[in-house]
C-alpha cells in the first residue's frame, strides 16, 4: 500500500557511525521469516533432522563464500565476525539441542530451531548492559539465515543499478555479513528499523566508515525506492525527501565533517600532551579482537579496558582455559599497542547459560556478580586467570578485577591468582611472574578506603558509569531520573580526587575508563585531577587528544580548584562549558 511522503519528514534513531550520507533510497526487503510450526510423524523425524543439518552446512558454506569474496583488504580485516557466526553454527551443543528437540517433541526443524534460539536469547535479554545485550543479535542473524535456507527464501543486498550515484540502504535489519558485502562504490550509508550502537553490524559500519542510523522502528515502512534521503550518523537523524535548502545545508555539513575527520586522524598520531608538557596515556575500551585495527588507527597507546563478557555470552558452554588463552595471546602479541588491561568476568551467573546455580535476585546488578561470583565459582575464575597468565608470556597484559567493595575480595582474588601461578609452575607452563593486578574503583565504599587498597594492588581503574550511578542512587537509562546523572557532582569529584591522591601516595597509577573519559567537555577537569590514563571508545580518542593538546595542565588545575569550590553540579558544568566554548569555539559553540 503506497503512502504519501511529505517533504522534510524527520525521524530520530541512534547514530552509530559518524558522517552524512545523501542519496536515493534502496529499500532492501528483509523482514523476519515467519516460522511454520507443525508436528511430524515418527517416520518424518529423520527427514527434519537432515533438513536442519543441511541448513547448517549451507549456512556455513554461504558465510565462507562471503568471506572469500571480499575484494577489499580493509574490509576483509573485519570478516572475523563472519568467523564468529561460523563457530556458533558449528557449536555441537547448539546442534545437539535442536536435534534433540526435534526427536523429543516430534516437531518440524524450523519450530525446534525457534524454540532453542528463543531460550538462548533469554540469557542475553537478562543483561542490563546494552553493550552485552546486543550480542544476542548475532544469534538472531544466524537464526534468520537458517530459516531462510530452510524455507527456500534468499534476499539480495544488491543495490538497484538504475539508481544513479550512491544509494542509501533502508531495511528492517542488516546482519554483519550483509554489511561487509555492501558495495561501497554504490552505497553511501544505511538505515535500519532495529539495532543498537554496540551491535556487530554497527561496529562493522564504524570500522568501514559508513554513515549509519539504526533503531528507527519503522523507517522501512515510510520510504519507497527512489526517495531522496539524508542520514546524519552523528545526530541519529534521518530526513526523507528533504527540501532543496535542507539538502544544501547537509551537503555543507558533509564537507565540514569530512575535513574534520581528516584533521582528527592526523591528531590521532600525535602525543597526548598538554601545552606545558604534562603527559597522559590515552587507551581504548574494546571487547573484540578485530577492534584492534581501530585502536591503532585512532591513536590509542594501549587497551585500557578489554571486556571479556562476550566470551561467555556468545556460547552455550563455559569457555575453556584454551579458549581464553588463544584470545588473550592475540591481544598480547599485537606490537602496535603498549599494554592491554583485561577485565575479568563482570556479569552475574544468571546472565549466561551454564550449570551454575544462582539464586533469583530482586536486584541482580547489585547482587552476585563480577568478583563476588568469581570468588563463589572458583573454577570459572581460575580458568580465566590461567588463560590470562599463560598469554601474558607473549606481551604486556594486566589483570583488572571489577566490582570490588573491600580488602577481603582483593586478597582472595590475589590468593587465587597465586594458586593459578603455582598450578602453571607444576605444569611447567610459562607466564609473566610480574604481571600487574589492579581493581575497578566503582563501588563508593572503595573510594573511602583507597589508602588501604592501594597497598594491595598495582593500579586503580575508575569506572565512572557505575560509580556515579551507585553514589547518586540513580539509573542513568531511567528517563525519569537520568537528569540526576551528574559527572561533575561535588561528591563524584571528591571521590575521584581522593582516589588519585591515595594511589599516588602509594606510587601506583590511576586510569579512568567510564564514559566520562571520552567526553571532551570533561577533559580539563580530569587533567586537573592528575589521572595517569584516560580509556575510552576508540573513535573518541582524536577529539580528546585535540583538547588535551590545546590545554595547559596548570590551567586545568586552576579550573578544577574553582569547580570544586562550587556546591552545584549545574554551576560547575556551566562554568566548564563557558571556558571550553572560549578556548575551543569550533568544538563547543
């Protein structure tokens, strides 16, 4: 059914890949496959099992063909996500569970697959962290590929040759494999109804520098092939059939952003040093091996935070010591970076499918998770620790313990690390005996005992996301109280200041790895606090470096002193914003 499309129709979604794209719509019909559900007779069970097994084989062949057909070396570097999908398809536990469901319930293969995938997805849906919850999209994409094969439906991502110039893809969803296959000579960007910033599709889009906006709900139902469309990947804005004036405005912005990107990539290679010579390390927060290319390109000195939760959430069974070792060894062997900080498991036992028995909790975010779970489930923790230790022989790895609330947890974690070292000694396995061990400062109680904790560990890493939430008793994704999420709250600044002072008094370093670290507005305050490292999303690094290099450390200390004399976060933010607008008018106008 056709619709009237009004000029300048504006849609708001999530900007996941920077840049402006302007072009004609190519509507890619790729809705979800409807699952046919019916019982089968006993004599038909083997046929359904065979259909499922053939679909698995064909899906693997398809993905391998996609990987082999990628002509661009730059794009091929990101085909690791296809490998991840292949490994999930080859997972014997997943395979056996679908087969057993067909046998036990005597149902068709599509229905059995749907039941098993739905159960797996429930593990991801429990995860509060959107970064980790998005990992369930990989399973969704595999699910849809298998269903398409079984029902004989194939969708093409080829851009209509009748469209002149570069097209903008509009679709319900794109898998990472779809994204990697986009013809970059004929595609300027894409828009999807679903998705989030941390999906693998979004990660690939950023890696390939394709402007993209996702999570628009029904964009694919509001456009038709040939419509003109503008997407702003920075603002998360989509404009359908823009007027001539609006299109001219965005073409000017496109030119400005292109020049800015070239400047940022130039800045990325420069030292992170203030005008008066104060040096601070700038690292990247990542969770995937393939992000290492981005880390290097955008100027990170090292990895300040490597999240390991995906290793657990992307599978049905618990990862083995070798699984951990092989991933961490690849990180350690990367000579483009100076160090990698590996955060140990930071979720609760209810978040991934396993044999772990955990009690139902009213508030699992503040319950049995992170180091608390690891101390209870020692085998899981030691498996990860041994993997890290073995890999540490090949490069500068550091261990970071999350969710610490007291000395007992730190001492228990250190004792378990020592046990792992002794076990590796007995097996004549090598490791770095001087590996550094640090803790996350994210529970407010730890900021009151940082003088005690500093004598137990080699470094601190301040996780401002949780520290601010726990300190101010607010959920930053709750629309009713998110206004209370104030990084410049006097209490927050005092906690960070005390943490740094106690750490330096004990001659250990302090990094900050929450979102506050990647916000250019807060750079002078963090510099004034004398932190040793900022770690952030790699894409934020060039702009943060620009701000660092445009400031004097002595000025930052003076500004911090003035900010800390105020009793209101709003007053502090207004002051900092005025100063940054004066110093960097092109960035903070």
